[in-house]
């Protein structure tokens, strides 16, 4: 007499493998969807932040140029390296600058 349980049958094993494969495929699909969603969200956030920084940089450079004339590269370079909060602070501070020495001093204080 054959003493085989249902779990030992080939049919059971095939169904079990098929269910596991489907579960894995669903898991991979869900993981991919979540990853894409998170990546898109992070990409948009970074893009917005970079765009805001570039716009703020452009405004500060235009304000300084209008006030003191064309800026040399030795001034433009460190300004372009500033973080967004530092650029915003420079946008306020430049209202008190009497000359480019004030700008140089302010930039030196940022390091």
C-alpha cells in the first residue's frame, strides 16, 4: 500500500511552486512601482530645489551686478557654490554692502 500524503504529491508541489512564483512576481511588481514612485518624488523634489537655487543665484548675481558692475570670476565662483539658505542670506546682506570689499568680507565669513 502506498503511504503518500497530499503534500508529497507532484500536483501539490507544482501548485505550490506556481503560487510562490506568482507571489514573487507580484512582490517584484509592487516593489518596482513603489521604487518608481519614490524615485519620481525624490527627483521632483531635487529638481525643484535646484531650480529654486538657480533662480536665487541668478537674482543675487543680477542685484550685485546692478549695484557694483560686472562681477569678476573670483567673486562669481564662490557665490555660485553657496547653498540656497546662504544665497538667501546674501540676498538680504547685499542691501547693506557699500562696496565689493563688503561682499568679499561676507563671503570670507561663510567659510
